[in-house]
């Protein structure tokens, strides 16, 4: 799979292009892309690595908070 080359101007432009590419791949092939992104984040070579790690941590924290909220509501209404 080849990606089109973009003129390298600003680091921000490069990062935005990387994020758009990652989102596009994730939307079209989610399972394969999640596996690939896990390897990208583990290697740490991509400029999107901090974003990927931050999103992963946020998803983990959101899942824990959702479980805690569910347990609290169950205890409140049924306990």
C-alpha cells in the first residue's frame, strides 16, 4: 500500500497528514489497523506515537469509569 507523497513544509502539516492517514486506514480496515497501530506505538518512531498512546490511555480510563458508574448506579437503584 503506497501513500501519496506530500510536500514537506511544516511539522504540523506532516502530523496532520499522518493523523488523517491513520484515521482513514482505521475507518476502512479497523482490525488490521489496530494491530498495526499497536506496533507503531510500541516502536515509537512515528510522530503520531504520543497521540496514539494518549488515545489508548483515554479509552482505558473511560472503560474503567463506565464500569464504576454502572456499579454505582446499580447499587444506588437496587441496593
